[in-house]
């Protein structure tokens, strides 16, 4: 059986108390009326004159008959009065109970209004697209400083600390990524200078190429972290963007990394608004991920754009190893990848799909994935219309 809400319980309590008070009041009134009206005509039977008559006289019999009639009249009047009291009192009790229930419902709703405000704020924060987003909201409950006010103030203090914590974490990732770019760029320049010298030996050139590959891998990691940190923030400026144009450019760039795998494109205009750089990175990551985790032979990638149910949609489908359904959501978490047995080719950092979902959510959209029964993945990104 479904449990009653707090408001319903309070209403039943208020209505029950009013009903109990009415029943007690009616019972007390009934007893008092029963005690205070023994002779409704104000005639006491003992005050009636008793005439002593002779046996041949009928006066005594007449007095006895009068006493009986008066007694019956008194009992009838008393019974009618008590029945009228019970009937009218019962009707009044029902009306008062209905009014009490309605009043209790309104009173309970007013008493629980601050709790509803706390619940609504918590629901909005919990429904934010990304962890940490929405923590700037506050309940800011006004009114007397009672228990509910203390609860709301404590909740606001917790939100303030969480907001500072998430904001500090985002700033740290962004600052660390910027600071790490400088030494990596310097290392790349020094290695390139060393391997391009005319007197460089073959071993030095091979070592330099290996160092450049490692340096490039680290640069891509830093770029991914910086993009992820930027996409966690809400967009402050939006520009009109056609998703089809972004996908055309991004697929051209990503397709150069795996020229042996065909990329099928069906690009229909899908206008939206947002950050073109982030949207390009979203598309590039999807296509790059589809190419990297593909079959070594007879593999393919399909990229589609167009409106679906009035919303611009990007769908990237690829062949590849069979992926269990329970592993799909894991791939959207940062630094989480599939096991080596399920991945063909080089492994990434586990940031590709994390950046995709973060960018989609920053634009007010969604990013979902479904495994193909024959192997591979279907990733669908839905964005708000322009």
C-alpha cells in the first residue's frame, strides 16, 4: 500500500483532533442537557395537589391520570430535545470536520512550503548535466529562524563549500594544463632541432623520433585535459553553427589518421548554436574514436547529421569488436577504457568520449551510445536547435 505523504498525515491529524474535540463536546453537551432538563414544563409532580377522596369519589383517580400524562409529556419532550441535539450536533460535527480537514490541508501545505523549496533546489542541482554545475544556486530561505530555516542555511553552506571545491578543481586542471604546455613545446623544439642537425647520427635521429612521439602523446593528453576542463563550464557566448559544416571539416582531419578505413558521410544541414571549436573537437573525437576502435579489415565509419524530432543530431556508427551493453556507459567516464582484448590498435587516454559528453552537456544537449549487435558502436549526439 502506498504510504501517505507528510501533508496528508498532518491533515489527518488536524482533522482527527477536530473530530475528537467535536465528539467530546457533543457528548458533554448531551450529558449536561440530559441532567438539566428533567421537567421541560417546569412542573414538579410532587407539587400537584393530592386530594383525599371518598371511595365513591373519582378525584383520586383523576389526579393519578394527570400525573401519568404529565410524566409521559415530560419524557417525550426530553426525548425529542435530545434527539434533536444529536441530529443537529452530528450534522454540525460533520460540517466542522470537513472544514477542519480543508483547513488542516492548507495549514500543512503552508508549514511544508519551506521544505518544498529545499527539495526543489536540491532537485535542480541533482538534475544538472555535469557534476558541479548548478552548485551556484542557493535556497536563501526567509522567515523565522526555526528548525527548517536552520536546515536551509546548513544546506546553503554545504553548497557553498562544494561550489568552491568544484571551481577550484576546474581551475587547477586548466592552470596545470596551461603550465605543462610550455615545457612540452620547449622539449619538442629542442628535439626537432637536434634531429635536424646535419651532423646528427642515425641513432640520434631514431631517439629523437621516439622522443617526439612521446612528447606528442603528452601534448594530446594535456589538450584533452584542457578541453575537458573548459567544456565543464557553462557557455557564456554562443554563435550560430551548422553541425554539417563542422562534421565535414572534422571528418576530413580525422580521416587522415586511418586512410584505409572508409568514412561514409551523409551530412544534412543541422543548425545549432554554441562554440564552434568545442563542437569541432566533439566531432573529431567521435570520428577518431570510431577509427581507432575499428576492425583491421573490412571496417567502416558512418557519420550522419540532420534534424531528428526538430533537434540537430550527429550520429557516428562504426564497426569493431563486440561491446557488452554494461561497458558502454563506462566509456564516457574520464580515463576509463575498454580492456585490451576488445580494442584493436593503439590505446588512447580514455578522454575522447568523456570530452564528447562534456561538450554536448555544455551546449545543453546529450550524448548517448548503443552497441551494435555485429560489433562496434553507435554514438548519437543531440543538441538544441539554433
